[in-house]
């Protein structure tokens, strides 16, 4: 089954029957990053979540896994990030945590970059504790210390704030794009996004319930836990799908960095292509930004230019390259170069908006 199809089935299979899911999915997208991080922190600290996600001794109990999005990774180098906090004092809470884990950091560095990312950063393992320790050449105690350190660091780390400002409102930079051989790689700036979705094995969960593996207290909490994870999954997958669609539709711009290579794109068109509501797309892109392959940061809404705006960009580019004596000449060149048909009046209007004058033809 295709990744997108599996994801859609998981999300569509949720019934909005309990109070938490009465929050509309689209409204959940508007929660501040700090609020979502707090929710994730509360969930992942919970003993039931740990039991279903990290059953290090008996993996027959594992119901929840992390599933990374394709063509994505976590941007910051974990060790450089930690050392920067310690040296720069970027966060008093993080600084305190990392000082208490300085020996664990040294242990983590012995694992090797690839194994550290696979087994600890992205949690892509389903091995008993003894086997995991053997592969990483650590003791069982050291493995547990590294897992604990990574989770603590990223549960405390604050969402990445961008440098963009709009009428006093701050943006949150979601990711950076990196040019690779086969397109672009999405580098998430938040480990929660980089780890991807919570993949829930509903069949196994049902079987474990029937086998009476859970206590009465745990049975009461399971429904609420799954509902919260579903909301978080929807938020994450929506952002990923929109960024992937932007990469596809605005490929020429991302390849060249030339504004005139932007493609007209509406949020309505995007919503239809991704089988989302227009309000969901609108909320998802609101006050979020993306860093381009050349390092420039843009609001996500920038990637949804109107046809008029794209034409104005093309007109500006043309007028910067060539001198014209009249709007008629400009119109003819636009037709030749770009296949765009604009009336003299429209060209004059766009020129005035750009504050660019054309010398009057001599009589």
C-alpha cells in the first residue's frame, strides 16, 4: 500500500466520539507550537505511552512506532546542538538537563552517527534491550541513559522561531529545503516532525486488550491516548503534504531562486489536490515559514502567488532587462517570451504599481 493511502486510511478511520476529538482537526492546526510541544511532552512522559512504544524487554507489546516522512530528516546535528546549549546558555532548562547528562553525551558519541540517528534520534528500532545494547556496544544501563537523555532534551527544547515578522506577529520556521540529486530533502527543525507519525498497530492493540495485558486504569487511558496521537498525526501529515506539494509545484523557483519562475498556485487548488478542506490548508500555512535551498526564508503563503502577482514578477524582470518605448512593445515581448497576453491598459496598470516608467514615443 502506498504511504499516502495508508496514512489516509489511518486518519479517516478515527471516530470523533470522545471530547478531545470534538476539536476540529483544522482548528488543531492553529494551536501554537508551544502548546503542541507541551501536549507531546505530556503524552511521551506518560507510563502507558512508554509501555506501548518502548517495551525494551518484550517487543510483542509494541503498539506504537515512529514512522519518518519520506525524503526528510532532522536538521541540527544533535551533538553540536547540545554543546551549543551548554556553551551559549541558550536555555536555562536545557542547560541544566545537559549538564546532568554530560557523561551520557560522551557515551552517545561512542555509538557512531548512523546508529545514533537510527536507534535513538528517530527511534527506528524494534529490538530487545539486550540486542540493542549489543549492536551499539553499550551496557543495558547506558542504552537506557541515552534514550532518556534524547527524550528529555527534545521535550524541553523550544520550537524554532523565525526571523520573519508580520504586523508584530512571529512566524515559526518549520523546515529547510536542501537540494539533492533527486529533488529536495526536507530538513525539519523540530524533532517531533522529524520523527514523523505515530504508527499505531490497531490489530495488535485489540489483541492485547483481549489478552487482558492492560490494567483497568490503562484501559481507561488508551482511548484518550490514541485520540491525541491521531490529532498530532493529522497536524504533522498536513504540514508535510503541503510542503511536499509546494516543492512539486514551485520546483522551477526552488531550482533557480528566480521569483519570475514562481507558478500561480491557489490554496483552493492545493486543498483539492491533497483532499483537504480549504480552511485546513489556510490554517496550516498561517504564520509558518520555510527556508529555501539558498538560505532565504519565506512565509509558506509566499508559495501561493496569484496569477496577477506572477505576471507582475515577469513584467518587472523583463523591464529590468530590456528598454521599451511603449506598452504595446512590452505586450508584444511578453507574448513572444512567455506566451502571456496582456492588454496595453493592464500593462500600464502593472507598471504604475511597480513605479516603472516607459519613455513616451515621439510624435
